[in-house]
């Protein structure tokens, strides 16, 4: 029993020693791993804050300058016509289209023809009637002139007879006073003169009435001819209306009927886009919409040309983060401009005079401003600056920089966070 006890104790001692050695190995490994991690972190932090050397050829620099700065946005716009005119039929018939969609047309150019034989035939018939009526009128005028001549002849003869009888009566009176003729002869000549005077008065009245009657007949004939002329004019207007014409200079937008279709009165035939009434529709991002107002001036740019314009309307609603606006040309519409053409519209949002600016570049955001590296001889150090508005080329500097200083505008990951950067040639 005693021997057995001694053997068991030795075994326990061996087990205890083995456990202690395993714990020691674990601690050693833990210390080594921790040391390596601490070393890596320390080296990383030291490297981050240490000095850095870079070649001058690998950085972009710029000088802080005072300039006038304008903030603007450039939007793509589409040319649209805000006015179009539709040509309608005034008569029924078969339509014959003479243009296609997209054709350029001018005022009074024929766009389509309505085939209506009844109106044409009626016009021919009335023209024939008016020719006959005018011929009859000419004949009546000649007949009236002949009647007037005869009436004038009767009146003149009556007046001549009256004058002869008057002279005879006057001579008879003188002769009677001298005793050359009897009283009976004197009375006979007086009666003859009185009769001639009565006949002349009656003839003058009668001929006057007959002349008025003739003139009245002539007026009736003229009225009949004029009435026929009015009918002809109305029919000619109907025939002219068979030709559907463009109301404006523009482009054929839509053909509203098919070729050979029968159309009724007041049927829309062709829609023509008025090229003198063009505007530009722009899509404004919602983020800019609060900065854009009506009547703001714009610059409209084409491939080679540019024009001045102004904003005339803004949609009250937002769709898919877009607000629609309309821009109108300030001067006359460019001649070669076409509907649906794409143009660039620049809108000026702000304008500053003589402010510090730097070119747009890659800078690090920091708190309420930006970090930028300032070059001083052969090294550069970071400085916090505040910036204001910017456009597509330059940015306003509110504070942190001075005119004439040189800055690095191309921040790289290697440079980021360095306390000092040495610049070599």
C-alpha cells in the first residue's frame, strides 16, 4: 500500500508541471502578438503624421487670385413650339393631302385640296348667268340711251315751236298796235302761243317721268347683275376654300386625316407648328429650383451660336425630382432653329465681384470647411479654409487664404493627413 501511494504522487507532480508549461507558452504567444499589433499601429500612425516627399511634376498647383465669380448651372433644353395652328375644312368632300409631316411650309401654301364637283359646277353655271345678264344690261343701256335721245328730241322740238309761236304773238301785238292786223288775228296768235306753252310744259313733265322710269329699269337690271356677282363671289370663296392653306410659316406637325378620306364641314385637316413662336423647355433639378425665379436671364447655346433668353414659366409641381421650366428668346427666333432640337441653357444663380478664388480641385472636407495645402518655398503645409459659391471652373474663398498664395489643387491619398510635404524638382 505504501509503495502504491508514492507512485501516485509522482504522477500528479508531472501533471502539474505540464499544465504550468502550457500556460507559459500561451502567455508568451499573447505577448508576441500584442507587441506586433502595437508596433504596426505605432508605425502606421507615425507614418501618417510624418513628413512626405513628392515630385513637383506629380501635383497641380494654382495661385489664389481675385476675380469676378458667377455661379451658374447648365441645363439641357428642348426646343418646343408653344403655338400651333390647325387648318379646317369649310366644305365637305374627298381630301387630297399635298404635304407630309415634317415639311416646311409658308403662309398661304396649299396643304390639301377638297374635291367637290357640285360647287365648281354651280360656279360655272352662275358665271354663265352673269355673262348673259351683263349682255342684257349693255343692251338695255343702249336702248335707254336711244329712248332718252328721242325724248330729248321731242322736248327740244316742243321748245322750238313754243319759241316760234312766242315771236309771232309778239309781232302780232306790235302790228295790232299799229293797226296792221285785226284783233281776231291777234287773239288767234296768242291762243296758238298759249297752246304751244302748254304742250311744252306737259312734254317736259312727261319726258322727266319717262326718264326716271328708264333709270329705274336700268337700276333693276344693274341690281340683278350685282346680285349674280355676289353669288359668284360667294361661290369663288367656296371654291378657294376647297384649297386648305397654311395660316403661318412653320412645320407640318400632324396630318389629322387620311389620304382620300371623305371629310365634313369644319373637319380639322392639318396642324402646323408656328416656327415664329418657339421656346425651350428645361428640366431643373429640384435642388436648384428654389434658386431660380421668373424673368431670370439665361444664355442659350447651340453648337456654334448663342442667344439671350429669360425664364418665363416654372411648373408648380415636382415630378421625379424635376421641375419643368420654359425659356423664351429675348430677340428674334433663330432662322435655322427646329422643334425638338437640343440646346444648352446657362442660368446665372449668383454673381460676386473681386473675390478671392481658387480653381476647382480635390480638397479634403474638414469640420465646417476644407483642408488645403499651402506651398511655402520647397514644402507645403495644411490649412483649414472656408469656401463659398463655386461654378464649373473656380471656387470662392471666404477665409483662410490670401491673394498670391500658391496651393495644391490635387490632393492624393498619400498626401492626405501629412503634417508637411516636401516638394522636389
